C-alpha cells in the first residue's frame, strides 16, 4: 500500500472521530437537511450569512466515516467564503482533500451528501433573499445532478 493511501485513510478516521465544525448554530440564517438512505447517513448544515459571506457553518447528524470526514472538510473549505465562491465548490474540491477522487459509485453518495446539502442550503437562502430566478434554477439543477 502506498504511503499516500495510508495518510488519507488516517485523515478520514481522524475526522470521523473528531469532526470539525460539528454542532448547531442557534441563530442560523439558513439550515438544510438531507439523507442518504443507502448507507444511513443523515446530515444537517446550519449557516450564518453576513454581508453575502458564510461567516459560520456547522453540521450535525450521523454518518459513516467517509460522510463525516467529507462534511468536516467541506465546512472547512466553505467557512469565510462568499456565497458565489461557496456555490462554485465542486465535488473534486472535497474528494481531493481526502484522496477520494476514485471512490466507488456506491460510496460516492456518502462523500457528496454534505455538498448536496450545502448547495440546497445556499439555494434556500438565495430563494429567500434574491430575485434572480434564472440563477436559482441553475443552482437547484446543480444540487440535483451532483450524483
Ligand atoms: Zn455513508
């Protein structure tokens, strides 16, 4: 086994035992929930939005090691970004952090559930605050076509 694979495996185990940005935001501006029934992963993301920036983000719920690790990485990537930057996060931004680019199809939903929840949360927030419907449809489509 290559040492890279070892390091990534260790990171995933670490994140799943000590998830980053785990918890709830009491006075969140938007929250969203989704689940992956195939595995039993179930994730909520809470966000605080200030000045069109994600000033705080936390997730909670339960999931397998890959789901917890990817949720941790995603919240780390997202925190502090503008809404437009957060919308532009792609699956390989998350998968690449943990060496999961070639994950089997059956586990990809575990890895990308949190990104789907994030995009849906952004969609919900924008729906409540913006009037640009064309932009909104695009975001909804993105979330639906993620996997
Ligand atoms: Zn899973």
